[in-house]
C-alpha cells in the first residue's frame, strides 16, 4: 500500500520516507539492465530507484527522479 502513496511531483526525500520499510536499490553499474515490460529512457534507467519489500521481493516499485523530484512511478503489486 505504501507504493500507491507515491506521486509524480513529490520530493525524492518524501518518497524515501514513505518507502522506509522497503529496501532501496538505487541504479548503479551492476543494476543498469532495462526493466522488463517497462519503457524507460537511458536517462531514466541511470537514475531510477527500485524499492523492494525485504520479505516479498516480488512486491516492488520504481521511481524515476530528476533534480530531487519524482518524475514517474511504476508499481508492481504482488
């Protein structure tokens, strides 16, 4: 339910606060693969933040930030 509270235009700090119970997986050299089934630009892929539930890894969401502001949210409810 936390992920459904994420909205375009909110600060990344607010998104992190909402998703505090989840594991934050920022993009990096080892996680730069494209998300299956999600269209994303190279810029989005390089900046995305993936949140996963520590007990239910199939329950995840991604935010695409730019300049500290959430530009897009993708949710995969389990």
